[in-house]
C-alpha cells in the first residue's frame, strides 16, 4: 500500500478492550486466543480507527491534541496502523 493510499484509508478497529495492566498497558482481544498488549498511545490510535476517519485525519487529530508537528507523527502512526492491519486489529 503506497503512502498516499494509506493516508486516505479509513481503518476500522476490530476487537475489544478487555483490561488494563497498569496506567500504560492495556489488553485488546480479537478472541480468546488472540489478545494483544498495547501502550496507552497505541490504544488511543486504535480507538481512533472508527472507519470514519482517514489515517491522515487521525494523524492531524493527534498532532493538534498533542501539539506535535504532523511530520513527526506521520511515519510512526502509519507504521502502527499497518501493524494493526497485519495483526487483524483493523480492517
């Protein structure tokens, strides 16, 4: 998937938040056999994958909220969403 394709993609999260280990570690399950640990930041990105926002809009939202330049967030957020896709946590 090209950078332009991923920026225009509207990821839809899969699974559900099932628990919290501590203030920065959460558990998301696709099913009983597929449970993933996420940091609070990764969980926030995953939560924004609502099927309505594009990846570009997700990055813009985080950039505005965290006061971090878009350019600094673009690659890490794209990489994270690609990882979610590979793990089945988004479609």
